[in-house]
C-alpha cells in the first residue's frame, strides 16, 4: 500500500484584522520576505476578513513591503 505524502505548501496569504497596533507593518514585511526566501507566493489580503471573502488578494513582492517599517498602521488596512 502506498503512503500519500502531504502536498507541499506553495502559497500563503496574510491579513490584518482588528485595530491597528505598533509593529504590524514590520510583521507583515517579515512574513513577506521570509515567504519569498522560502519560495512561496505570498498574497496580501486588503481590508481584513471582508477582503478575504471578496477575494481582494494581491501578490506581494519585496518591493511591496519596501520602506514600510516606519509607516504607522498597516499597508493592508483592517476592517473592524
């Protein structure tokens, strides 16, 4: 009997929900850069869970998260 191997993860999505908090852009940048380093497609979901339901996903790259650490809030926006 053959053992099925789990499928390899190729894509991930990241979203921000709730209120803004310090460090959200820094965390987002780390997720995107780590995902790219490991060969994943990283999608940003704009406007939290409502954006996820509406399919508001955009492929992120290193340029998408350049120079965002010093910006307040989150570049992906949230939906409370």
